[in-house]
C-alpha cells in the first residue's frame, strides 16, 4: 500500500511540475483557474490517502485474522501432537502388554502341556486302581453275598421248624420278613426270583391265621371262668303230666310221708362237683392250646368234650348253661385253617446256591479245555 501511495503521489508531482510552467505562463492572464486546479489535486490526494488508509486497515485486519488463525492452528497442532504422543504411548504400552500376554500364553501352554501329561499319567494310574478295586470288590461282594445267603437260609429253616413244631405262624411270618430283607441286600440277580417264593409263603401264612384268634381265646377264657357259676343238674327231673288230678295229690301226700332217693344213680357232680367243673375247665384249656397250635382236630375234640361234659353234669335248662353251650357251638364253627406247607423257598434257595457255586468251576474247566 505504501508503494501504491508512493506511485500514486509520483504522477501528481510530475503533473504538478508539468503544470507549473503553464501556471506561471498563465498566471498573469488567468489566476482563478490555477486555484481551482490546486483544489482538485488536493481532493484527489485526500481520496487516494483515504483509499490507502482503508487498504492498509484491510490488510492489517487480514493479517490480524491470519495471525489469529495461525495461533489457533498452532494450538490445534500442539493438541494433535499431544494426542499423537498419547496414542504412541498407549500403543507402546499395548505392545508391551501384548508381548507380556504372549509370553504368559506361552508359559500357560507349557504348563498345560505338562498338566496334560500328568493328567494322562493320573488317568492311567486311576484305571489301574479301578481294576484293583474291582477285583477286590468282586472278592468282597462274593463273601458278602455268601454271608447274606447263609443268613437267609438260616431264617427260612428256623421259620419252617418253628411252624412245624410249635405252629407259631406269627413267629414264622417274622422270620420270613427278615429273610426277605436279607435277600434284598444280595447283589446277585440270580436270587431275585426267590423273593417271589418267599412272598407267596408269607401270604399263605398270613391267611392261615384265624381272623378272630384273640376273640376266640377271650371267649374260652370267659367260659373257663364261668364254670364255677353253672348250676348242677337236679337229682330227679319232674315227670311230665297233669299235676292237678286226685292221684297226683295222693302221691304228693305220700311223698311227704315216705322219702325215696337214689343211692348209686346220682350224677358225678353230686359226688364231687368240683371235679366236674375242673374237667370242663381242662377241656376248655386244651381247646385254647389247640387253637394257639393251629391243631384243628384237637381243637374240635376239646370243644366237643367240653360241651358233652356241660350237658351231662349241669342243668341244660338254665339260661347260663344254654348261653355257655351256644358259645361253644359258635367256637366250633370258627376252627383253625388248614396248616401251610412250608419249605419251597428254602429248597429253591439251596438249589440256586448249588448251581451258583458250580459256575466258577465250570468256567475254569472250560478255560482249561480251551
């Protein structure tokens, strides 16, 4: 802008110098136009000065904006440099961490390889240990099963003998239940079918017990206690016939004068009433024993003897005697059931054990032949 102002001012000087001779030559003739030309030049000079000042201000303003932009760009550049430095630092740290992780992965791979080898060795040792334990368990289970089978056989034999000797169905049922529990603990499946046989014999024993056993025993005990209260049979039974006639009145009068009694025809209770009552009580006691022993014949014979003794020695027309005989008749209809034949489960167990004991021998002989 200074050059432009200088260049612009230079023509004005030339013009002024070139115009000076004219002004001096015409100063004498025309003074007024010379004054006018000097005012126009001044105006032009002022205008050019204003333009130069405006151009210089504009250039300064642009330079100021450029400096402000340069400062902002410098700040942005410094921020970008800091960011790039941070990224470089982070990348360096990531690279170091990656190298560290790669090293750790390598170490872990080595450790895993060693652990895999140890695991394979442990698996082989475990397999050998399982084989040894299996062999030991086979021996242990064989001894365990043999002991359980011996116990089962003993319980079945005891139940059979107890029922045959003492007719103790309840005790035999208990023994069969224990035998079934013991057999359930046997690990050999060859003896699983034996439990069905034991269950069948247990069911037969349960059905063989009379339903009203306690009631029958209580009735027999009550009859034994009532023997002391039964009235004895009278000496002479009154004759049937009309007792309102004259002949009967004559016989009644003679009876008051002459008393006729039998000397050897009286019943046994007249001679010894206590002996007759004891005989009836003994028959009832035998009936109780036969009922507990499940002896049908002895039970029926004892009740029949007790009824015949009551009919022969006591007053059959008395209500107490009638009630006692009715009770005996009811008890005769409730006889014990037919005895159960036991021993099938025991024989089956013995046969299975015999076959089972021959299995190792047969397999050994087959191996020897091969």
